């Protein structure tokens, strides 16, 4: 009968369960062709050899039953499965350099940072790191212009704020240079409701004739849209107060700046008015808390419809309702 080569082992029965030379694998005998621990550098071979029971492999069986390690094998050697690290003991550094912390001299020179170009990938060549100066769409900061024309630029996605000091009275606007996310705000004061050519009006504040408002315009990448913002709505729940403890001579009441005044007269005072609401469309109520025993002269038309008299010896509350041009309702009261 012919021989089967190679021969992978033989089964030699034993009456007692003992580790004999012919029934287990040894990894400590060394030799060129023997099993030894140098095989840790060949983890796939090492793992295949150690997972044996006698001369039969258990890897297939253990895989089927879910076992992780052939703990019933004759010998189990943990190979770290390619996670071993070499360590040296008792070594001496004879070069005299690189003691303690690693000395990187000569390995990497000083790095120079540059920002050449505006596009493309960053590069690192010969100790020079170049990061292009990438420009965001429309610029990186908001702009403020005094433009009171009809063209609104949407080239800035951070914001373009137009004519914030003087309201624009135009009623038809066009859009230029629109980029995705482009935004602009225009201070307006118009007799008729303005429109933006090609734009869609969205929900916002109701437009008010002849009143300072904001017209906000933006481009979403596909469509231009706009809406109105009431400036008065910013402080509609709180009234603005002006205090003056040394009121004398001529004192101006600016309707656009305050709703309430707390005044102490230190001499004869004449009140004047400025920035009155648009007659016929807007009205406003203001309040004065006044004390000081000096003569107080009212603006024209206050005395036409007035109730009460100013008493400088006590605190006076003066309520003024501006109805429209030349028509006021004024009431002066003192504490009981």
C-alpha cells in the first residue's frame, strides 16, 4: 500500500493522560525547522499551529461552536495576533545624542506660513506651508453704504446696509450682483408701498406710509424675496425716557427720540417740538413729568385744547396727544 506524504502526525494511544513527546506540540526546542517563539512574527502561521489538540486542528470546530480560544488544547500560546511590540532592556546609547526627550534637530526645519493664491489645496513644500486666502462668497464682512438709489446690491451674504442715516424715498428697486445668501437692508420712507423688481413679498410688518421702515431683501440661491420691518416695533412695549435736571431757556421735544420726559426746571423754559408724526396718517402720545417753580411756555396749538394748569410747586404730569397738524389734546394734572 502506498504512503501518503507528507505525514502530518500519528496517533499513539496512552493509558494515562500525560504530556508525552509524541502527543503535544512544543515551542521551546528551537532549531531551524522546529517550532519556536520566533514564529510570533508570522502570526497567521503561529495561530494555525498552536490551535491543535494532539495532531488535529480545532479551529474549524471551535469556530462552529463559538469558542474564542482552544482552552482544551495540549498547549495554548498567546501570539498577541500581530500586536506584539519589541522592548529592549539594558541598552546603552553610545552616540551621546537623543537622550531623554527626542531631539528633532535636522528632522524638520522651521515652518514658514504663506497665503499665496485664493483657491486650490493647501501645500507643504520645503518647510513652507501655503494656505490660499480663500474668499467667501460676497466678502467676509458687512458693508454700510450711503446709497439712496434704486439698485440694491445682494453681493454680500453677510449684509449690505444702505443709507442708514437718510431714508430712501424711491418706490421701485432692482437687485444687482446677487449671490446665494446675499442680504441687504434699506432704510425707507415712502408715500406708496415700494416693490422690488423680480422679487416676492413675504410676510413681515405692515408697510406704513410716510414712516421710517426697513426694507429687507435677500436671495436664497433661486429667488429674490423681500419684506418690511417696522422700526417702531423694536420698542413698542417700552417707552423711551429722557431726563434733564437742569431745564431752562428753550428745550426741544424730539418725537422721534423719546416718548417720555422727566424734567426739572431751573429757570423759565419754553418748550419746542421736532420730528412730528406724518399728519393725517400717524399720531403719537407723549408724557412729561415736570417740576420746578418757574414759568413754562408751551408750543403753538397746545393751548387750543388744554385741561389743567401748570403748578411749579408740585410735580405735574402733562399728557400730549398729537392728533394731526395743529390739533392737540393736552391735559395737565397734579397729585391730590
